[in-house]
């Protein structure tokens, strides 16, 4: 266990397998003493120049605003447990399962402009299995930074993650591991068929819950391998099997821009109501693609009742993400996702509309399309920003031009 008091800092970057598990109102003695000594440090010199009551009040305020934050990390029962405090407010408790971690990195923390001023010394970065490697949305990382060294704790977590992964790998049948490896490396159908004939299970799963169908969906451009595995499994419902991140095979086919496989899955009972742990449905993934073949699937998905009004954990619609992408079919995609135009001015949790997303990438075509659909060019986000400085994007031309 490591207690990392003041100026400790942490960030969950939309980390889908992190769980908020409750509150703990206890304030550790060390935290209280740290606050008390800061209070005394400010109060004594102030009392020499202002009345005592005034000095006490000012010192109390200064102690609060300079107290910072800290957290306690523990590693127990294959879970990392985080208890965080912010000044003197109650604790929030999170847990991160080792099952979801792929990489642990420790290093000097210097990528924040205020790192020297805050006295931050180390950063501990935990990287979740890279299920978002082709997805421009969430960043599957969790960061801890502290004024104290994190190396001993980081090494302990790194060793625990490596041991846990090795134990799980050894528990897999050897033939299943060979089949999953062959799929990951894009081996041809005869080799896959030979492994299945030799006893590999078509229902094999990776350590992160991805089935053979998930692998076939993301590593092959054509559906023959997927069809072979589905026939061997003999259960069409497995096309909707979800991995540890809540994603079914069609998510990966769309993410990896395998349009042929995606069409095959759609024709074999894909459930378009599935959402991943970030609350995203298949339209979010499709909207993020600039590949024309994937963009053309929007019409099919909408005809199959995929929900264009679904918002993710950031409050983004598929329309938000589509507005931030350029491609041959983007204009048609925006028109389809806007529906009856009721969604075109929908703001996310930061107050940003699709128009903000289009302006961010300086796409004049997307901006004009959204304006023609009724987007409000004077919309401001919660930080007061006009839709991404649209005027500069349009080079000072009027919005109606």
C-alpha cells in the first residue's frame, strides 16, 4: 500500500473497466496533520501583520487551497484499489481489475506544464488492453502522478499484472492458443481449418473475452473465415458475443474497416442495440470512420433501427463524431445521422455541439452541411467558446454565405 499525499494527481481517461464503488468519509491522520501544519505555517506570520481573527481566516483559506490532493493505492485479490481525497472532502473509492490491464509504465512526470511547480516526481501509467487502438474516442489509460516516487508500487503492480496474465495464458488449452494466434496473424482458411480439425475449439476466447469471431471480424477483409467459424460453432447467437469491453464482433469489423465482414455479420443477426462500456453503439464507431465503404453502411444500420440518438459516456451522439471526420461520404452521413434535424444542436457534457467538432478539424464542408441542417453558429460550450471559432474557419465570410 502507498499513501501519496499532497500534490498527488490522477486522471481516468474514460477508462471503461474502472469502477466507482463508493465513498469513504474517513480522513487519514497524516492528511489532517498535513493540513494543520500548513494552516499554522500561514497563520503565524499573518498574525504579526493583521488581527489574529483575520489571520486565522486567511490562513484557513490558504491551507485549503494549497492542500492539494492525494490517494491510497492497494493491490489485493487481482484488483488495484484507489482511494482518493481532494482537500478535506470525503474519499472516492475506485477499483481497476488486473484482467483489463495490458501494460504498466513508470517514468518521470514532465508532460504537464505545471509539473515542476507542483513538485510532481513520477507518473504511473496503466494501459488497458488496446481495444480502442483504431478508435479516436476514448484513451484507454489511467494515470497517477505524485511528488513521491512511484517506482516500488509500480514495480509491484507490473509484476502482479505479468504474473496474472501468465497464469491465465497457461490455463488456456494449447490448441486454442494456436488458433487465436493464427487468427490474429491472418492465416489462410486451410490453416485455420487444420487447427479446428486438430482439436482447437471454435469457441476459444482471448484473455480479454474476445472470441474467435471477434478475431475473424477484425483481422480479415473477407467473411470466409468468419463463416467457417460460425458454422463450426453452430450457434448464430454468438455473432453478438461481447468481450470484456462490451463490444461484439461487428464493433471490431467496423473499427478495423472490414466492410465485407461487417455486411456478412449484419446479414446473420447482428444485434444493433448492443452498447460497449462507454455507452457507444455501432453508429458511434461507424461515424468515426473516414473509409467510404464503412460510411456507406450508415443507411443500412439506420434501416435496421440502430439508434442515432444514443449518447455515450461523454454525451456525444454519433453525429458529433461524424462531424469531426472528413471523407467522401461524410456529407451524406451527417444528413442521415441528423435525422429530422432535432439532433443537430444537441450539446454533449462539455456543451459542445456537432458544429464544434466540425470546426475543430477546420472542415468547411462539414460546417456548411451542418449549417444547412439548422446548426446554430452562435452556440457556445461550457467554457464560453463559440462553435470552435467558425469565423476563422470560413475565413471571415458570413455564416449564411
